[in-house]
């Protein structure tokens, strides 16, 4: 994915996410922010990932947005900190040690063949009936997975059998500009 955001815009978004998490966990408020920065006003999907001691602590996102990117980052930062069902909501003590990654997403593209999936470049979104699962592009790289393993783990995340990708399901790919603290 081409670099949509400048280094300054990336730094600004990370600060917005951090300030939002701290304010929300501390006071249950979200800071009011306005910006004229073109990149921060893009309408693009994003995921906010929180880690503590290098381990996942929360990750929530949206593929599309009808609001500017900086506002979606605020919303996803609060959700990653307090609404990821895999973790308890962050508390004051958790604010002492956490890092943030933001993934700004390209639009989804439905694949005709899994051969289109490039590990390390694409994220995967699998849909079968009411089951849905997504893994960001960097996840396969972090775990050293090949394409089949990436598909299997996305199915598992969706609550499906690991081989469900070989049957009747819709598979979408996307790329991301990923940056972090």
C-alpha cells in the first residue's frame, strides 16, 4: 500500500490515540480534537492495536468510515482499550505501560482465488454466513505463517473450522499502512 500518511501525520495519530485512551480510562471522556491535516481527514478504515510487554492487549477496527480518520482512530482506540471481548477493560494501572500500533486500511477486495493473497502484504477478512474473522497483514509475518496457515488462523478467529476457507465462504484482502510507537 502506498504511504497515505506522512511521518508527522502518523506521529499525530499515535498521539491522538494515546491521549484518547488515557483520557477515556482516567475520566471516561474523549478529548475534542480538530485538524486541517489532509491525511488525518481521509475517510479510511483503520485498526488500533494496543500491546503491553509486547503482547496483544486489545485490537479493534473498522474497514470503512464515514468520518475523518482521526475521529475513527479515537473511536477505535477507546474500543481497543475497553471493548475488546478478549481482555478486561483497561484500568488506571494499565496506563503505565502500553504501546499503540495503527493500521490504516485500503478498501476490501474480494478474491477469486486464494493465490491472490500475498503474505506480509495483505490482511484477510473471511465471511461465511454470520461468521466473520479478520487478521491484519502484519500478523502472518509476526508468526511466520504461510498462506494456508494465515487462512486457517483467520477461519479459527471467525469461529469456523480451520479448513472452512476451502469451501463456500467469501474471502477479502486488504493492505495497510502500519505504524506504531
